[in-house]
């Protein structure tokens, strides 16, 4: 993974995959307590995924968890004292960057993008930093079941496979930033492991508690650096004018996620309204 101007270049090599695997093992080992016992699978959740990716992005821990106070563009103290508008005063908010290096903030988000929307907007509005949002998707995962007595059953491959389509319902949170040259989205496709524990009494129907996904290996990365990169979500074989139902059928994105991604792609200018087909709203692709 090489440097490219102010952004990391996420061309994942075989060496990068080995590096990620070593980092995962290091992070996992840190959960062993002083007596040589294990602190518990329940601790091997989002914190471990987050820690592994953070160290992969930047092994220098002095660049981790850096407070951002907006000094690179925040309004002055004098302006703050004289500001009557509460929105102006809110510009003094402070955030913590997962990683800050070479003028770029790297934010690692394993869940929904919604909680990060205000943070990203604030950084873009009040600093000169670039910002890279990094999100892992489990392209494949293994499932292990823990019985009530603590024994772990056979490890099985999950039939569920993650893909970029998993972002369909999340892109709308990013539509205000996608056109910014200072914002990038990086999707890390990983292989993961998940444990689930049967909480039901013996003889009862199984009732499982799922623990957070543990990273195993890094497979590849998808990088989105501008509006046109998001065209990958638009099926090539759409008709000239199409409905959300047509888009859903071609893209294999279903339900509310299909409406959400069409709305997102329209908001960033890759689709545009095109009247109606019957009673349904119609859209067309925008070429530029």
C-alpha cells in the first residue's frame, strides 16, 4: 500500500495481505490476559476490527486518536465572541480522528455511515484536511457456534456473501461530500469470522446471540474518489428510461435499499428524473 500524494493508494498487494494478517494476529493476541487465559470472545468484536484496520492504515500509534479543533480554518476567537448565530459557534466543536497523517483524516466505520455525517461535514467545512472514510465488508465469513456449556462446534462457511450492494442504503449519508475533492470512500473487502452463542435451554428451540465480526484476511479494496466512481452501482443494461423497480431488477438491490440508492445517485448527478412510466417515477442515466 503505497503513498499517492496526500492519500494512501489502496492497491492491495500480496505483501499488504500478509501485513494485514499479522496485524490481526497481534490484535487478537492482545486479548489474552496476564494469566494466559482468554478475556472472552465477546471482546473480539468491533473494537478488534477497528484496531486492525487502524494499524494497517498507519502503524505509527502517535498518529492515532488525534484531536481536531478546527485550527486549520476555524473562525477566530474574536469572531466566536461576537457571533450571535449558534451555527457559527458550533464551528468550535472538537472531534477525534481515528488516524491523522500527512494532512489526511482516516475514519474507520464498521457500522452505519449516519453517525459520521456531521463529523465529516465539520471537518470539510472547518479544516483543510482531506478525509478518507474506510468501511469493511465481509465478502465471505465463517460461523462458529458456542453451546451453553462454552464448547465451540464445527466451523462452517456462511452462505451469505457481502458485496458493494451492501452500501445501497448507506450512500445517502454521503451525498453532501461525494463531489468534494477532499473526500474519498474506501471499501475493504475482507474474510471474517463470527461466533454465535446458543442462549436457549436444553431441548428448546435455539436462540442465538451473535458476536461482532472478527477479521481474518484482507481480500481487496474499492476506492471511490469522485462522483464518476459511483457509476459502478448503475447497471449497464438499464433501458433509456427506467423505474426503481427496473433498477432493482437489474442491480439485484431490493426493497427500500433500491429506492435509497436511486435517490443517492440522483442527488450526486449520475441519474436524473425523466417523468413517469405509468404511475411510477422514471429516471435516466446522466453522461458527462
